[in-house]
């Protein structure tokens, strides 16, 4: 049973690390979107000039 507790703890630590990385990525993306927010949606669209 001791091994199960160790495996579970390492799994929880791995999950916690992944959640922290994901949060950092999301915050960085959000900051990037706010910094580049100048009236456009952030999506590149072809010009509709004919």
C-alpha cells in the first residue's frame, strides 16, 4: 500500500505541474491578446479589397 501512496502522490504532483504550466500559457496568451488589441479580433483575415 505504501507504493500506491507514492505513485498517487507523484501523479498528483505531475498533474499540479501541468496545471501550473497551462495557467502560465493561458496568462501569457491573454496578455499577448490584450497587448495586441487595437480594434481587431486577433485573427488574421484577408483584406476584402477588390
